[in-house]
C-alpha cells in the first residue's frame, strides 16, 4: 500500500536510521556509553540516530515541530504539526546485544497522532499506519488478535527498574493478572509492545511512567489494527498522562477491569 508523502518520509528516515543502528549493534562492545540514570543508558548510537531523524524529518518538513528523547523540543512555524520520535527504543537491550529495539516516529496533528512508523531493524519488520488507512507490517495488513478468553491471552508490560515509583503498583497488577491469563511478557521496548498488540502477537499491553515518544507511533498503529487504546485512568490521553492500556475488542473490558482494580 502506498502511503502519503509524510508517511513515506517517515519510512525513509526510519530505514536510514535503522541501517546505521544495525551497524553499531554489530559492534556493540565498542560503543561509547555514558550513564543517563540508574538502569537507563544513552549511547553514541542513540544520539546519532536522533540527529539523523531530525535532519531527515525537518529537512522534508521544515515548518513542523520536533520532540525527541535526546534533545530539546523544537517549536515549528506550523504549531499544528509535530514529529514525536524515539531514535532507539530499547536502548538497554541494544547495549546488551539483545536484538529487540526499534526506531519510532509519529506525526501529531492538532493534538492527535495521525501517522506512525516503528522499525525493528534487527528483524527487518516495519510496522506502520496512517489514520484511516489501516495498519501494516511491511506489506502485510495487521489486525489485532481475535482471542476472547483471558486465560488464553498473553499480555505485555514494562516492569519498572532502578527504584522507579511505579514498581509497587505494577507488581500488584501482575499479582491480579497472572492467575487469569496465559502469560505476561516484559521485553523492554514499549513501541514494539504496541506493535505486537497490533499484529495479534500480544492480546493486550499496559504500562505506567512513559514518555510521549515511547508510545505515540504505536497508538495509531494499534487503533488502525482494530484495537482499543486508553489511559490507565479511563478517558486520559496516554501521550499526555504517560500511562496506557490497550488490547483487542473482545478482551479489553475484562483486561482493563483487572488492571484498574486497584
């Protein structure tokens, strides 16, 4: 399927960054790493990836704003449009040689995410969607799973580390959820958790303490794949609140009831 000019720009930028990151990933032991905080690291590759994204996206759309993880936000001449990017989601996986990380690019228009690209360069899987155009992985149409029983469902989350304040609540979530489902996965890349819900690989996902760039692209991909997306507090905008819950339609009510029980 051929997307809009904006979507094609996003794909091109994601592939360019992905190629550079794969090269660095093969030499991960040589990366120059500086501490960003307990359990959270930023590498030379991370910063270079954002520089490339900024150059590509603003080179193509110089009036748009730009929000990225590694640099200060840039206000665009067009206040209605903004790029939201995570140049390397899953940095800790990347630095440990685990091939589960992604480049995430979203386009926001008047406060709504209207297009998203998540590129898993290590596996050459590009997840993408545009409002009204469906969700795709490479050239295959995506659809959320059709499972209707919680006990058959696999769910994903992020378990807070390094003393982060959301840990007690997440452990309580797990205590309620794990007895009534087929399993919970914690793979360390929020963008891919959302992409996997869209692809039907997971039946649902929830997490607290996130940033806009972690989830923006995934939100439109899940929605266009037929999934439900909400804040952990019903009605909240996940991009603003930093908490999210999503899943397929048959399981969403039961899943959200378990997670929101506290």
